[in-house]
C-alpha cells in the first residue's frame, strides 16, 4: 500500500464531534482528513431548530450549525472529503482503511465519530412529519411543546425519562407502550405514575399520524391482533420516539471492543478505545447524553489525545 497516502489523523464522521475534532486537530497542525460518511452532518441535519447550543441566543438550525462548524474546520486546513469508510484494519500499523469499497489509504491515528441513529417504528408518517412534530430527542425539542400535548413511544428507562422530562413542560403526556407492562426500573415507574399529567397507554400500537401542517394526532390500535382489538385516536402536537438508538459501528466488524448495544467502549473516562491510536467521540460512544454540545466536547478531547499520542510515538 502506498505510503504517500498515509494520513496522520483520520476523522470518520461529520457531526459536531467530527467537526470539533477537525478544528482542534487542524489547529495543532495534525493535517487531519475527515470523511463525511453517508449522511454528512449526521442526526443534526434533521433538526430544524437548535436552541440549547451555547453561543446562539436566538437559536440556530441544525444544518446552519453544522455548516458553520464545517467552515471553521476548513478555515484551519482540514481536508474534508465525501465518502464512507467501508472497512478498516486496526491489526496493522499504520491502520489500513477502505473508502467506498475501493479507495485504500493508511492512517497513523483514527478518531471515530460516526454517531448513532434513532430507531423508528417504520411508519411512512414518521418521515412525512420529520421536523414537524416527530422527534427522537425530548431534551432537544421538548421546549417547543410547552403547554401542549405530546406522546412518547417506549417502555424502558429512556422512554420514562423522556416522558418525565416532557411532563415538566407539556400539558399532557401520553406514554404509548406496546406491552402490558413497563421494562423500566421500579424507581422510574414510581416517578412516572406519580405524575398526574402522564397517562400510560398499555398494549397500544401506533399505526399512523395525522395533521395538516404538522402532527395533530396519532392513530393507535389497542390489543392489536386480538379479539379485543380497538382503534383509538389521540390529539397530540408532538410525537417522540424513545425505543433506542443504534450506533453506527457495523463497519468496524470486531475491530474494537463494543458494548452489548454496539457502542464503542472507552477507557478511563477518556476517548481511548481498546486499540492504541484509535479514539472515539460523540454518540458512537455515548448511549446516555446524546447532545450536540457533549459530542463537540468529546471531539475536542479526542483531538487532544491524538496530538499527545502522535507526539509520544514520534509520528
């Protein structure tokens, strides 16, 4: 493999984590190369309004925020390329990387910032109302539903956390649960049932959404597929998915230690992975917070770790 293609710092992913890593790495003269992936900008590109990112008192759209991050990274010399990393080999040094199934290159250090994607029910209406009432992040978008009616889909701790958070903002919260019980911890369930403005709809499936200029309600089916099956519509302004996320780690194919859900396992509270010289930033290693600002923070940390690593190795 040609050594003239060897990259000192390869960044995989173009969300807040990837771009922040690129800003710091380029300012440290690490000559970073960033590959954007299949969805340049990641999840934030589907967010219409971001009101909790510091420095934007009037708010900013997701695409605008990412474009400004991109411009800042390019200003300092980041080589931003289109393309998806389809294979990577961390058993060799420098690491061998394949782009779009054909282009091959090598890298001395790698920052993985490929993010995660929310799981959806698979309804056409979820796409139809994306950014118009459908969301997968209550802490991101809950503010827009102050004094309104919303629904959360899911039965685990995350769904209960989202419902409780929204209960402090919205007038009414429906928790739509497919089964006849919650999977959430007992403590979480007790908190949930103690809130008067949360109604749990057990054994309900969402089969569609409706509304003219955004979500105005949801079509539900009670005890679907049984003799007791019954249809029901609820009036809501917001529909929140809380059935989990899937980290974008399929391309790693056993190259790094992952947890049972597929998130990259990091070490010592730092962005260090199970392979020296490989670092993880953003949602791909964060099943808990999943915020643009926390992703940006870990992107900064990963770039600083790369700088330290390359210096120590004389690369």
